[in-house]
C-alpha cells in the first residue's frame, strides 16, 4: 500500500518544554494505526501538530506532499480531519447545524447524500437532529464529532481519545462506528489511552513515552510484549 502520512523528525515545543522529541512514523493508505502511551506522553500534541494546530519542526508529508507549512484550514480541503479530545461540538448549534459545519468548505452537489449516509451510520443523530448539541450525552457528542468530520469526506481521520469519559456500553458503540468508517476505506490514526481497545481495533501501533516513540510493531506483537502488557494492559 502507498504511504498516506509520513512524519520525519517531528518536534514540538511549548516554550521551554520539548513535548514531542523528533519522532518519525508512517501510516499507509487504508490502515488503522494507534498511538498509545500514558498521560503526558505527547500523543495529543502529535495529532495537533499533524493538524497544524500547533507549530512544529520536522517534515509532515500527506499524500506525498509536505503540509507542515500549511495552515490548518487548508488541510480539510485535502481530506485530513481531526476529531479532537473532548469532542469540541458547537454546543449552541443543533445536531444538524453541527453536521453542516463539517461541510462548510464544500460546494458540490453530494452534501445532502453524505448527510443521509451519516444518519444511516449514526441513527441516533437523526433522532436528535433538531436538538442542541450541548444537551447531548457524552457518547452522542462523540458520535456527532465523528459525523461532523466525516461530512468533510476525509481520507485521513485523526481521532483523539474517542473513549474518554464514556460508559463502557457507549465506548463499544462508538468503536463500532469507528470500525465501520475504517471498513469504508478511511485511513485512521487513533490516539487512545485505553491501550487494550486500541490494539484490538488497529493493525499497527506506536508506543509513546516522554515525547518519543519507543516501540513500533503490529498490534498483536505489541499486545504480546511484556513491557506493553505491564505498563499499559494492567498485567
């Protein structure tokens, strides 16, 4: 498969703090890849840098072209979307209005068709389409955030902690949706503190510790690694 995302020596600093320390990794088209690690390891910072929400050094290549010099809003047109930690829905807009915001940059005739596809994928959103997003449950807001990103027709979807704060049953529902999205051909880079769940759904993974990638392997290999099992799987 062709490499869709290629990251070389990515470095991110907050003032004097070096949060991401020269990491390199790649994601192939059609893959589902995870970044796992403890709080503060640099996972969310990495996604924000890829989405150009944070300044960084190093190279970020997407679809064979460098994007590290672009502003974040240009990436949506290129098919790269971020579902941020904490969902980030527009609380005072309805579900339907939030979904429409996901297609704000589009001028094609397929928007209504894509909206119907989102409602088929996420039927709860159809039921709640006239409801203010801020009144939804946490799981419903997570589904809305994913649906909004999908309205932009992404080729690469960056997902930041989609299970955070959700009840186990809702986590299962959200990840069922994520699997379906991946099955439709969307490439996914997943940041997830629930390492067991991340390794179950992804083909490959990277372990981040203190801003560095310390392990990289297939998910099965990582799940069987004694260090990963002790540090992240509670064994």
